[in-house]
C-alpha cells in the first residue's frame, strides 16, 4: 500500500526484511512491478515455504537466508527505493520485533535508502510506531519529509510509511481507487509528524 503514495514506476529496487511465506513478494510484483526484490529472512524454513508452497521463483526475488540486521550493516550494493522492515520473531506465542526502531537501526535503513525512497515499518501498535526514532529523534526526523500510518480498524498493527520526499494522501487515494480489489478494505490513514 505505501507504494501508492508515489508515481508508478518510481520504486524499482525493494529490500524486504522478513519474508514470512512470501505473499508480500507476489503483491509487490503485481502492484509495484519493481525490477529487483532482495528478500532477507533468518529462517531457511520460511524461505523454503516461500519457494515450495507460495511458488516464489528466483526470477521473482532474490531469497537470502541471513540475519537481516547483520546483512544490511554489511551491505555495500546500490540503494533501495523501498525498504520494508517486517522482521519479527516470537516469545510466548507473541510477535516480537527483531530490533528496536531506534536511531541506530533507522539510520542504517536510511543509509541504504534512495533520496526519494520510502521506508515501511510494520509495528504492533500506533504507540510503537510513534515512538520510532524517525519521529522522536530530532536530527533523524529532519531527513524525512512525509510520514503516514496505514491501518485497518480490525487489526492492532500499524504500518508506517516514511518518505524522504513530500507525498500526499490525495494521490494515495486516487491511485488506490484504481484497484477494485482494495475497495472492500477499510484502509485508514493518519499523517504522522
């Protein structure tokens, strides 16, 4: 969904941190049509499920079994137009973020983001999202021009879309209306500062 804030074709390179079963890869390919998706997951089981049961082919995404945090710290390739941070583990049956959205981690993400890129942060609540360093740390927040929370009222999690360029809700809604499949979803937006 956050890709709908920008012009079609602007997002050519995507980094997906946390593959799960791989459904996000299919959605990104269908709606965003990037040239490259680098998809990192710590679990070889998740990557095997993506290949075997969700039919993620090598031509669709580069599936990489690695610790996303370490992988990105050591990454020296081209920057990404979109970085999606969806890295979770589990404790007592509850999802737990792999890393805090603190200054150090979000600075690492920003370093690998194109000047007009978007950073997508999946969080378990609005509160967790609003405490992310891109909003709470003065010098880091200055490097981003627009930010929105996307959510569905039936879910607790909140997805943050943080842009290094100005973007507008009216453009998002206009592009969203072009996809009838989304008309059934009660997608809500909240501008973040």
